C-alpha cells in the first residue's frame, strides 16, 4: 500500500515537473517570437521614417533633375545638329533660352533638395554620406562661384592644367542620382517584406 502511494506521489511530482518545464519553454518561445515581431515593427517604423522624411522626397527631386538635364542636353544636341536653326538667330536664341530654363529648374530642385537634406540628415544611411556631402559641395560651389559671381581662374576648373584644383562642380552627379534611386527601392522592398511577414517569424 505504501509503495503504491509513493509511486503515485512520484508520478504526480514528475508530471508537475514536466508541465513546469514545458510551460517555461513555451513562455520562452513566445517571448522570442514577441521580440522578433517587435524588432521587425521597429525596423519597419524606421524605414517608413527614412522614406517619408528623406529618401522619398530626395528621390523625387533627383529624378526630376535627371529628366531636366536630359531635356537640356537633347535641345542643345538638336540645335548643334540643325544648321538651319543655327542660322536663324531668333530660333537659336529661343532654343538656348529654353535649354537654360531647364537647367534653372535643376537649380530650383537643388535648393529644395538642400532643405530635405538639412532637415532629414539624421535619416541618411552611413554609406550614403560621402556622395551626399559631394552633392552639397557642388551645390554650394555653384551658388558661390556662378550665381554669386566668385569664379575661380579658368585653369582651376581644368584638371590637366591644375591637378590640385577643385575641378568643375556638377549640377548633380549621376552617381548621386543612382545612389538615392537604389536606396529608395531597397528600402521600399525591405519594408514590403516586413509588412508581408508580420504574421510569420
């Protein structure tokens, strides 16, 4: 009788111990799942912030500038190839004025992009900083050297004549356009993946 009672008690104790272990493991697994979901949620919020406050507006402006520069180049190329247009001074002046207006719109985009970068710099990925800094330098140089008329000696702009000179500033470098474009797409894709994986771990 005593041995039966002892077996029952040991069995009950073992069962309770197993239940406690299973419960602890289950709680730990739930906690890990919750931590992973919370991490994904924080990452998604951060990506939304980057897209909304920096990469989205900046991508709009640089894409616009690329189109405007292509339009300017197309007009000037057509003008160069069109002998009859060059002979007509009115047509010539009109074509050049129109081409210059598109460059003027690039300058306006640059001013807006500077505002976006000024307020959204903290959202910038570390690897994008060097190209963004080069863009800022180019915009400032255009303002100082051309808009404000503080031009440098001509040879300062020609690397062959002055290797240590600053060279010619760009309105916007293709490398910067491509970097912002690629970063935005990458962030959109990552955010889409996080949103689609909300219920899974």
